[in-house]
C-alpha cells in the first residue's frame, strides 16, 4: 500500500513538472491581457524550459521578450526611436534580446516574430553605445538581420548602418559607405512600403549624413 502511494506521488510530481510550462503560459497570457507586463518581465521562464523544447516553452520566451521590450519602450522620449541608456532600460533590452533568442530556437510561426524582437532590442542597445563601439556592433548586427527580407528588416538594417556612419564612428570612407548602404536599405524598404514614414525619414537622414562627410556622394 505504501509503495503504491509512493508511486502515485511520484507520478503526480512528474505530471506537475511536465505541466509547469503550460501552467506558466496560461498565467502569463492572463497577466498580459491585464497589462501586468512587469510581473512577466520579473519572472524567469520555468526551469523545465530549455531553448527549442516544445511550443509552450517557445511561447513563454516570446511573451517575456515582448514584455521586456514593451517596458523598455514605455518611457522613451517623444519621437525617439529607442529608449534611453539607463541601467533599467539597458537591462530590459538585454532581457528582450535573450528571451527572443531563446524563442528563435523554434521553427514555424514563432521564429519570425522572435527574430524581429531580438533585432529591435539589439539595435536599440547598439544605438546607445558610443560611436566607436557602435560601428563594429552595427556591422555585426547587419549580418545577423540579413534574413529579415521585408520592409521592417530593411528599416532595422538601415538604422544600424546610419549608426555606423555617425561622426567618430571610423574613417570617413567607411562612414560614407555606411551612409550609402543605409540609403539603399531605405529605398529597398520603400519599394515594399512606399508610404512608410520611418523609411522616408531613414532615407532623408542617410542622405543628410552623407552630405556631412567629406567627398561622400550619394
């Protein structure tokens, strides 16, 4: 009898462990609907979830990435594309990037949103770096964001290139090439979304940046 009870308790414990991601997912979906994003950001994904382990786990990582990025953007200055560089905002961007990277380990419908979330979080972190540090980070980012073939991907890559073209970001020839490539990305995006205000602004900013670099012609 005791042995049967022990086996039953072990079985219940196993079921509980297996259901932990599903239970957390159900709770987080309710919290997200209620706007309790800070509660999600402050709570790690259950230990049972490793990258690539089941749809529930991947959705948990994606929800946490969304929560962290939303909180980071909540206090940004009016008209700013990214949040500031405070320790809190930097921590939230790091949370968003790492959670999105974990969600990216899946295939299917979760992959693209996770990739875009990570790209947005990483880009904002790069834009807050000093120019000399931002330029190499931006070039690395551009290679990582290459699979994003839509207009949003062009915008993200173009903004990274514009960061690499900032004053003090490197030799003028390198900065000029970055400004030209930023304009090319803007035009690539506008070919898909001709009325997109952010892409139009990117094109204008890239052209203006080029005029401020010696012997840089678009």
